[in-house]
C-alpha cells in the first residue's frame, strides 16, 4: 500500500513511522487509520523489522485526535463502524509481536492518546500534552481509551482525564505512569531510538514471548496468566539464545543472540 499520510522508513531493524499531516496536527482521519493498519501488518510480517517507533511530524503534535471533520458527519452505524475500525487497527499494532514505542512529541489528544496507549512503550518530550477531551465534544473515547487508560494508570487517574476532558502535561503523565520517560524535545528522537536499540540487544524470542505474556495475560485471570508465563518460560529452554544468554553470563562475556 502506498502511504499518503505516513512516512515509513526502515533503518537497521527499526521501522520509523511518522504521522504526516502536520497542518492538521496529525489528526487521525480514515486514511491514516487504514495506513496505520497496513503498517502494523508490515511490522508483524516483515522479518527485517524488529521493532517500531511511532511519532508525529512537526513540532506541535503527536496526534490531536480523530479527525473531527469526519466525525461531524457520522450517524450511529458508521460511528460504530469507525470506532471498530480504529480499535482493530490499534489491536493489530498492540499484538504485532514486536516492541512498538510511541515518541510523543506534542499533543496526544483523543485518538492520539489512544494510539500512544496501544503502543508498548511511551516516551514524551517536555512539551507533550495528553488528554481524552471527547466529552467536551459530546462523544466518548472510541479507540480504546476507556479500556486501556484505566488498565495503564488506574481507574482514578483515568476517570479524572476522561470525565474532565482536561489535558495533562508530560510531568503529570510521568507521575501517573502514562509515560515512562520525559526528555527535552530536541532529545526525543535520539532517546526513543536509544531505548529501542537497547531492547533489540536482548534475545528476540524472549522479547516476543514477554510481550505476548503481558499483552495477552492482562486479559486473563491471574491463574491463566501465570500458566501462560510458565509455558513461555519452559518454551524458551528450547532456544539456542537461552543457552547462549546463560552461558555468556557464566563465562563473563556479552551474549550473541540469533533469534533462534
Ligand atoms: N481533527 C481535525 N482537525 C484538527 C484536529 C482534529 N482532531 N485538531 C486540530 N485540527 C486542525 C485545526 O482544525 C486546524 O486546522 P485549520 O488550520 O484548517 O483550521 C489545524 O489542525 C491547527 O489546529 P489549531 O486548533 O489551529 O491549533 P491550536 O494550536 O490553536 O490548538 C489544539 C491546538 C490541539 C488545542 C486544538 O487543535 C484542538 O483542540 N484540537 C482538537 C483536539 C480534540 O478534541 N481531539 C479529540 C478529537 S475526538
């Protein structure tokens, strides 16, 4: 698929994906959702890609939400269809099997915040702002905000954001656990790449199964999740990388992982 609203570039194992509608603060219109869905499929399918970093073009926004001009014309059934499509795209990204990091360079509002929530890791610039302002528009979050935000930051902080519709700044996002790191705006691309490169130094199959255990396990009972974890722990004993990782430690040298 040719992308008109995204830049997609693979550099040394990382897919760098940039939402590219800066004149509309990277608002997520139907085309962006379609292209992001395709991009999520590429991350999952292409062996060359081992992780992805998502950011927004321009200085001002990661994504300022779903495209309000499209929402304005919707009826109940196409509204529901739009929400389901956006949710499916984010689920595809979340379950792509490889780490996806959101480098949040400005406004992450509404669908933009929900996009960041579906990523596995979030780093923000000091200038970032987060919010679920939907109730101010007479709608509710429709791309997973009511579900992922309380799972990430807890019910109280999530309801505060969702019911007030007020934005919070990067430091507040850090305090409530919405992001794991805040850096000066000019350092954001390098900090995001450094975090991803650090992750990619680890054993690829272990990364993939750890991701799966967290993402799938959160939807299970504790018993089921623990069982999944034990299965993964056992399964990794069949890999060359486990032997390499443990042996390298004992031999006091750096491991060389192969993803096998
Ligand atoms: N959907 C469609 N267009 C959007 C948009 C959105 N979610 N957010 C911003 N834009 C557009 C603006 O309409 C404007 O377009 P124009 O130049 O053709 O008029 C352009 O992006 C720049 O935005 P502007 O509002 O002029 O920037 P600002 O710095 O004054 O304000 C925001 C920034 C983020 C506070 C403001 O754009 C805003 O409140 N956006 C909507 C946020 C929102 O409610 N998101 C949830 C949607 S469900």
